[in-house]
C-alpha cells in the first residue's frame, strides 16, 4: 500500500475504535496496533497461515483472525466475484455480533462486502476500499455510500466513504451479477472523474 493510501487510513485510527478488514497482510499487523479490537477475514489458506505466524510471533492479542474459504473454487470462475462464490466469506460478519467504527475492504467480492457491512456499522463509521478508483465495477458502492476522500494518483488508489443519510431504499444487492455495471473506461478517465468528484466536495 502506497504511503499516501496508508495515511488516509491511519488518520482515522484511534485506541477506542473497532476495525474490520476483508483481506489480510501488512495492514493487519500495522493497523491492529492502533485500535482497540481488530477483526480480519482471509480466503487464502497459505497466506492466512503466514500472517497467523506473524501475529503470534508479535504477540498481537487484539486480532480476531478468520480463514473462510470460497464456496466455489476460484479456478472454475472468471470475472467479478459473486455472492454464491464467496457467501461464507461475506456473511461471517453476522457472527461477530458487533458494530464497526472502521472497515477496510481489500479482499474478494469488495462491492458485495460493502453492501453486507451496512447493518454492522455505527452512524459515523468510515469505510476504505483499496484499489477503488481504477476498478470501476466497485463504483456501484456509491448507491449506498458517499465518497468523502481518497487518493486517485497512486498505482492502486483508495476510496474513503461514509454511509449515505438517509440510506436509499433501492440500490444493488448481494445478487449483483458478475458483469453488472462494470463501467469500463481508460484509467486516466477514471482518475479524472473521481478526482473531480473529490474536488467538488
């Protein structure tokens, strides 16, 4: 993660907050030390085992780390992740029985995770979606979230969001089809559109 992207996250961290992430790694190790409780969800077993070893070696006791394998093999599927493919991975948040102050979405099925997390947010929760600007299929999340900040000029980019108020009655759902609303465009066009949007806040 580019330092400029990381800075967009760390400025919101504090010792009284509860944070969730889909997609583990360096973020798990670094951000968990700056919050009260840290939940992490990972779909790749080899990576999960590697990160688990690091967590244990550093004695990080505030992390609830969860391995959830896909419901359908990744080798049999192409395109945007679907709910059927990652249902358990997406739905595990129901089992945590908590409200989250911060959510980093940096794993699989990102647009579906963003919809799923809505009932598990506090009113002032902040959502981060990594790789947001150039992956135009993710833009559907703005059915439910306002883009309030971001970094558009890095290789991966990041979007920062708050839940819309009032929450709209209609928007995409967890059955969003694989190729629905892909909104393809050149990278430079995507960067310009979202930078203009941020400049006009």
